[in-house]
């Protein structure tokens, strides 16, 4: 695998994993535009590990609270950490259930389908815009209730459609529920931890079964680059949302979606 190929895959995955622009919408165009082969399962696992570590490092205090929440719930206490963990579990459960039940359907009908990715990138970009315009700006993470977490969890199910953007659709749901932009992004990224972990474990399982699970220099480099890119992307997004809206990301999605559709219908 060439160094340039490695750099592109790691940086694209790292940057787009947490921005509301759809990582699949970007990754799907790499091979057709460059003629490069698929990067393989090992690199997939490496970049997933890199992005997972980035969100854990940035939100380390919240992650520690989630870990503390395990003990709180085990003792039957619904304190701050226990409540945060319960909210995260409720928001994660729907995508786990649907993902397991509909895995084959999704893989056979949606994956690598440029037309699906194009339409999802375009229309869900407009959904993000509408949610950002209509949502209030008063609620913070401690204000969330279990029904609110369930709504965000159901929205996350839509991210199984490539091009939707897991982070984008969950942030949109948070905004519709009246959460501030930074707080909607914060909860979105926290519930992204099990999603990324699950995807990485599935890829790791396939890698182990293929018998090619050796750690390589390429994998280490890809994971490190994805970590750095994701950490920078998270920092930039959180800084931006403290003072501005989602509109630039929506504009970018609309342009990308139209471009993907033009490509899909023109080939």
C-alpha cells in the first residue's frame, strides 16, 4: 500500500468520522477517483482504533463518568454518572438491535451504492439545516430525559444508511430537542464510542478469521494519522459550534450530494 494511499484513507476517515458530513460519502469516492484498491481490513481496524482513541481522549472526563456510572447502576444509584450511562445506553440500543437484524439487508442493498450515498448526503444535510433552525438553545446534557435519549437513538438508526452521517443525524435530533449545539455534539460523540467500537470489533473479527491479523507499520501509521486527524476535527468542531451554526456543513453536504448524484446518474 503506497504512503499516499495510506495518508488519504487515514486522514479522510479521521476528519469525517465526527464532522456532520458523512464519512461514507467521502470514502466511497476514493477508489473510483484514484484507481486504488480497497485498503483492506487491517487498515480499517487501525483507523477505527485511531478515531476511537481520539474521542476518548477529548471527552476523557465524560468517559470516566460513564465508567463510574457502571458502578452507580450496579448499586442501584441514579446519580450523575449513572444517569449519563443510562442515557447513553438508551440512545445506543436501537442502532445495535436494528444493525444486527438488518446487517445483511444493509450490506446487500446500500453499501458501495453511490446513488444511495448521494441522496442521503443531500437530504439529510437539509434535515440538519432544518433541525438547527427550528431547535431551541436552552437544554444541556443534564436536562436530557430517557425519552429524549430514545429519540436520539432512533435517529441514529438512520445512520445505517450510508451517507446519512451518524454524528450529523444525532446532532440534528439533539437540536430538535432544544439542546445547544455544543451539547448536542457532545452527546453525539459520546454515544459514538460504542458505535465505533462495535464497527471496529466486527472488522477485527473478520480480520482474525482471515488469518491476517499481524500488526504492521502501515497499520500503526494509519491508526496514528486517523487519531491525530480525528482529535483535530473534534476540537475544531466543538470550537466552531460554540459560536456558529451547522450551515457551512450543510452547504458542503449539498454540494457533495449533488456531485455524487451527478456521478451516479452519469455513469
